[in-house]
C-alpha cells in the first residue's frame, strides 16, 4: 500500500467515514496521545487512536531513532556488531546533558546492548562516522521527513544530536509507525541481526520491559522528547513477532518516560492484537 493511500485511510478514519481501522482509544485510559498499528505486509493501518494527532503532531523522535542510526552504520560497514565501547555514562553536547540512564555494566557496550539499554554515549560516538549530510539522507530513505521534518545543522554536535533524535528532526506517530514497518521488513538482513536482538533485549531486559507480551517476542524501542509546545513526549515503537513481523506499532503519549508511560500502552495494544481482540 502506498504511503499516500494509507494516509488517506487514516484521514477517512479520523472523520468516521471508514469502517476500516479499529479504535485504540480504550488503551489510552483518557490520557492524551495517539497510536498507529500497521499491518507489516500491506502497510495498511489495522487500528488507530487520534488519527489527526498521529498524522500532524510533530515532536523529536528521541531514542526511537537509534535503531535506524546503528543499522545504517552497520550496513555501510562503519560499525561492526561486536565493536566494544566502555560507556563513560556522562555525555554533554552543545551544553546540554545527555547522560546515560542505564545501569553501569561490567562489560563494554556493543550494538545489541546499546539498543537494549538506549546508550546515548555509544550512539553519539559512532554517529561521528557519518559524512556531512549522510545521516539525514539515510533517515529520509526510510521515510522520515515525509510528514515530519529533517533539518539538521552542520558540524559534529548537529550529527550527534540528530542521531539521538533530539534536534534537527521532527516526526509524528504515523510516520514513526511507517518507519518501524520498514525496519520490520528488513529483519532478514545480516546487518539487522544485532539491531533486532537489541530491540528484543529492550523489551526483555532493557528500557521497554513494560511492552512485553506473553508467549511472543516483541522488538521495540522507547524514546522521550520535549515537543515544541514544551510538553513532555513519551514514545514506543516496535513490531511483533520480532523475527517474522506481522504488525508494527507506534505510540505517542504525553508523559516523561517512554519506558514507564508509552511502553505499557503499546504492550496492551500488542497483547490485544495477539489475542485477536483488535
Ligand atoms: Zn551508555
């Protein structure tokens, strides 16, 4: 299904003309937010909450961008899955603190654990390997910037902030769901193996544990950001089953923590989907 067609399907749903996508509103329990659940094979929306918000409300993607950044470097041969990196924990870019919030580990980070624990230091360090403009091009290739925006500045700080999803990029829940669908369609590729393992790890032992679904592996990633309005935004995006994805989901919630706020909503949506209740 072409992007324009499913955007039209979302719009139709928003004004109540379509009998197509189901409503995800009950999963939000009156909290402000939006969500899109897509069929991976066709790209069609299976279920939606707040279609208008999902398509129009722009916010930085935060750490939900990390799998795309690391997948691009792996594919380009600028990073290997096993490359070790002892995380120093502390990170300052352009005067702002991006200290890692994960527990201190006895072993160095690698791609898988950097995704699972959402290691800012790892991602900011390896992002310096992109040539000027290259990361923005990579992100545009997977669909970012279609309804959102990619406008990174120049220089080392700008590429590091872009890689962390903190500056130079805005997205919406519909675009993020579509981008994660594109990741889901590539899970068979060699460079995707440590990324998928990291996203499984996020749900099993990392930042996204509250998105777990019994008896099925979910691959996911959390994020948090501040919208232009100043509102704190919590993200979760992912797909299921992790190695043969059938559905991709993006959840946007007004809240401070992707792990505590958005992941539980996504978990309930995915569990209902798995049980055939959506
Ligand atoms: Zn770290």
